């Protein structure tokens, strides 16, 4: 293998018509250090791109000098910016009197960034990092990265021929140019991957989307897991006649959790002698009573050795409403943990002394009792979609936000591996 072939192989240049003139040099261009490679592109053209005449001899097409110093950015070498100075052969057609330039698969026409560099940008876009970081890694401008992402996003249209049998529905805060403030996300519970993302969670937009699928396809959907948002529940009942709607267990628990915590916070006024205890031991109050330790240790707030159970028992007995709300909360989380729907139903039917927040949560439970029952029946939850939402928030946070919805969604799909750059 010649020295020229070694360098071409090192630079991953597949065009055999490029000849490297000499070894790699180091130059400072605009206060930046570059590894500079100089080469020449020449070959015998098969035809004239202007008139189409076949090149059979020197009577048809001849060489006509060089277009010198075409600067092409190529991927970094040893973490150093790299530049290929390519002298492109010019040709003259004797039939149409036009000249044209030699072309290469290394770089597209009218571009100065190689296809290998663009490929590197696309691969970097599949990782959780900002566009500015990608630009620095690939030694291009941020606007170039943005243009590559724009090209990808313009082709990002998911066309699924059928709906998944088990779906998770949720929403997340998207960008300012969406139809609504929230974007709607559908996750295939079986595969655990995103099925689709819509730029609105409004009922009319969701109905229009799902009606693209035939009634027969919609009737094949078996389970839909969602939260307490009434818009999703009504839509699921309307369009998916054979599907059971499941209220996610996390959202059931969080209602009772927030009600108990809100009740505790109301007692945290400084004139309350137990203010410090209620404030500092809040984690023990919301903890499952079966997980409380009986092992005693010294407490600076009680000035003696007490166990976690002793602390909770003391605190809930300081207020009747707090005690009733606490017992209701413990009953709810343990009935869900043990998948005992009858116990859950009994608890929410016989609660009178609980706080107003807990009464509000119980009212919500009663209104959606048949969907809550399904959460005890089926082993499906929104854990997958909540994890996906965390990834979405992470992508948005790393980028310090997105202005364009299409770019944001394209990054999500790239990082999740749903589409390829």
C-alpha cells in the first residue's frame, strides 16, 4: 500500500481519484490550530454534464487547469481540527464550450464540510448533549449543527400501520410553538419505546389523530394506562370500545400523599410547640408504617432515645384530623401494595374526619373507581412513560431549552433510537 493510500485510509476517504500531495502539516488559521492535508482531485470524465456528449478522446473534453485551494473541513485527527486543501481539476468541453469542475463523493456540491463530518454530527446528535457541545466536538458552527438537525426533523414523520395493544398516555411541557402548552406522548407498553408524540393534548386534536386508524384497528387495543385527566379518559371511552382504562397506581398514591403532606404543612406554624418535629420528620409521616423501624436512637428534638414508630405515633396524635388522614393514607398505600381492591373501596367509603385535601382525593377516587379497579386487576403502569418523560426533561435541560418543536422531537427520537441520523 502506497503512502497516499495509507493517508486516504486514515482519513476514511473512499474516493480513489484524490491524490495526497505531501505529508500532513500544522498551520494556524484564524487563531486556531489545524492539521492541513493538501490533495488534488482529477480523473477522466465520461461525459459533459452540460451537453451530455460522451468523452471518447481529446477532441471532446480536455483538462483546463485547476480550481485551487478548495477548503474542506474533515473530521478531527487526534482531537485536532483538520482541513483538506483540495485542488479540483477543471475540464473544458469542445462541443458546448463550457467548463465544469471535477466532483467527489467526499463532499456535496457547493459545500465545504465533508460528508464524513456531517455523519459525525448526526451521530453526535444521538447522544445527550447540547448543540453547542456538538459544534465544538466536530469543529463546525452551531448553525451548521442546527441545519443538520433541521434536515433530519423535516423527514421525521412516524407512520405506524397499527396501534399497540397496550398503550401508556401522558404529557410533557414542550416548546412555545406547539398548539397547546403540553405535548402528548404515547408509549408502547410492550416494547417500552415511544410510539408517537403529538404537539397538542387537546381532545379534538387527539381524536383527529386516532381516527386516522380504522375502527377495527382501534378495537384491537386492550389496555390504556393514564392518569386522572378526564380528557384522556373520555377520549379512550369514545374511541377504544374494547380497551380497559387503567389509572396508573403512582397517580392514585400521589393524590393521597399530597393530601397527607398538605395536612402536615398546615400544622407547621411557628407557634405550634411541635413545629420542628413536624417539619423535620415529614419523611417518616409519609413512609409506609410497616417500614418504620422500632430501633431507638437519640433525637435532638425529643431530647431522648426514640424509635421511628414512636415519633410517628406521637406526631399523628397531636391532631385528630392529621391522625385520621394518616390512617386513611396508610390504608390506601397498603391496599394498593397488596392489590386488595375491596379494602381500598372500604377505606374510601368510610372516611369522615379526614382533611379537606384528603376528601377531595377520595372524591376523585370515587368518580374513577372502575378505572382504579382495573389498576388492581392488570399489571400495567406508567413507569415506562414517566421514565421517558424524565429523559425528555433531561434533553431539554441540557440544551437550555428548544425554540422549535420539530427540532426538540427529532432529538428525542434520535436519542431513543427510533430514527437514525
